[in-house]
C-alpha cells in the first residue's frame, strides 16, 4: 500500500511541476523600454535602448 501511495504521489508531483510557462517575450513592459523590438545587423552600428524603470 505504501509503494502504491509513493508511486501515485510521485506522478502527481511530476504532473503538477511540469506546467509550461508563457512563451518567451510575452511579458508586460515593467521597466518601460524605449523599443520593444530591436534588429541588430552585421554592420558596425550602435543601438540605444533606454528604460524609464527605477529598478535598473
């Protein structure tokens, strides 16, 4: 009986802990970036992205 309970508990914990999170880049802009999408080319260029957040 205790082996069965251990096996059931193991699988239950596996299913609970394997929840998928949201897709990357699908979060709210909590630091208020000046640009949300930046394309960087192979050329020697400068990209400046500022924030309005106070935690940085």
